[in-house]
C-alpha cells in the first residue's frame, strides 16, 4: 500500500489496533479482578463443603452402627436430586454464578435419630458440593478467557501494531522521497524556465 490513500488506511488501521489493545487491556484488568473474587468465593465454598462432607461422613458412620446398611438403603429418595444453575456474564464471558440443589424427600424412616441426622447432613453436603462445582467451573471459565485475552493483547501489541508501524514508516519514507523529488523537479523546471527567459 503506497500513496497518500495507503498512508491514511494504514494510519486508521494503526489507530484501530491501538484502540483494540487498550480495550483488551481494560478487559484483562476487569477479568483479573473478577477472577480474584471468584477464587475467594470458590475457596469459601470448598471450605464449607469440606465441613459439610466431614459432618455427613460422621453421621453416616453413626447411622450405620446404630441402624445398619439396610435402614440406610431404605432412607434414600426414590428420585434423583436436581440442580439449577444461574449464569452471569462479565465482559462477554458466561459462567455459573449460583447453583442450588433440590433433593427430594426420602421415605419416612423408622431408624434412629442418627439416621435422620445423616440424611440431613448428606443433603447439606450435596448442596455445598454443587456450590463448589459451580464456583470452580466459574474460575476455570474466567481463567481460560483471561488467558485468551492476554494472548490476543500480546498478539496485537507485539505483532500487529509493530507491523503496521513499520508499514506506515515505509509508506511515509516513500511519500517523503516522492515529495522531495517533486520539489526538486519543480525547482529544476523553474530554474530552466528562468534560464530560457534570459
């Protein structure tokens, strides 16, 4: 691309590339902040799940010791639990923001209170586990998008902008040389006309 039109096109493309790099940098900063928040949320959710899982395991041992495995099998619900996930979007990235779990009631059991507490503890652990899964999935999705944004930003800043700057510098040099040649031709023509007049 040479000539003044080519220079204008290159200048526009360079301005667009610089603007794109600024937008990618802004997106990267926003996503890094969101990722920090999601990491904290996931860590808290994991801690709550571990506590709930420990309590469920403790009550399970007690229920099995008091009621046996047959009573435990009878206490399970006939229908599977359902999970509902609410999604959020940050800078074009969709990720799970909240997940809830609905566990159907099991058949009434005639077991000990340890069995009832084991069932309740396992419901709680399942709900906490669903929350952890959603939080960790959000971290993975935002982490992947943040890495992709960084790659795009580096590609624009390290390859696209320098290439456009180099092309623009070349076009400007060519135009300056053409302008200089034209100035010299005009000057030479004016001198020749002056000589012819004398």
